């Protein structure tokens, strides 16, 4: 787990694979390997291990959610919808699955449905990172719907949460405003999904 947390995904996969050789069928290990491959953008390998995880335990919300995210990246709407709904079947409060379904609704032209889903989601309890990502997704959709004032409000709140999470002060912001580094950091972190979280 430490290797994965340090970003040494290749060696982490090697050690996880050795663990499976000694004791096959470990759900946690399959999910961890899937997460490492997902970080490395090796989609087919990540999908394989998430599928193996749910073969052993169909109730794995994390595996279902990440499968949905991976299929969404491949523009496979039916598969993405299926796994997002399975995640919600086993945990109706899975924020990432709700957000994914909203994105899929928007992609299919059901923008009002997507916005309603995100609006309802924001009324639920969630952590700061999830709220920031949800607000950013909602702001993007509102912008597409030409609701610019509401979009700006969502984006502003999302950025405020991001700055609080990452200790970005006004002085730091002033020093980095207009630079690619800050914009890229914000973009990367606000879109980060939960596939890197440790399996509990």
C-alpha cells in the first residue's frame, strides 16, 4: 500500500501480484491492483482486476464505481450506467456514482435531469473533496445551459473549497494567479476520483 501511495505503481503491482500468487482471490488486492493500473491509464488491465474483485464479492462498491468511471472514459454509456447503478444499489450514498450518472445524463442530452441529480446530491453529507468536484461538475453543466450566474457561483465555491483543502492562501494565489501550474493543479485535483483510496 505504501508503494502505491508513493506513486510507485509498477512495484506496487509486482508485490500485489506476488500476494495473489500466494493467496488467490483476495478482493482487496484485486481492487488495489486495479487502482494502480487505473493510475497508469492502463484501462484494460484495471477493468480486468475490478471484474475479478466483483466476481469474488459482488457487493464491492468501489470496484463498481471505478468500472463505471473507466467505461465512461471509453464513451461506453451502457456499461458505465450499469456499473454506476450497481454501486448505488449497494450504497445509495455513493457520491461518485451519482456524479457519474449526472455526467452520462448530460452527455445524452438530459441536462435538466443531470442538474437535478447534482442539486439533490449537494444536499447530502459528503467530504470537502467530493463537494468541490460535484460543484465543479454542476458549474460546467450550468455553463452549458447558459445559466452563467449560477455556474459562476458553483465554480467560485468549488475553488474556495479547493484552496482550503490544499492550504492555498491569498498570498499564494496572488503569486500563482495566471500561471499554468496553479490552474493545472486545480484541474487535476478537482477531477481526481476515488480509485486511489485504500480499500477498507
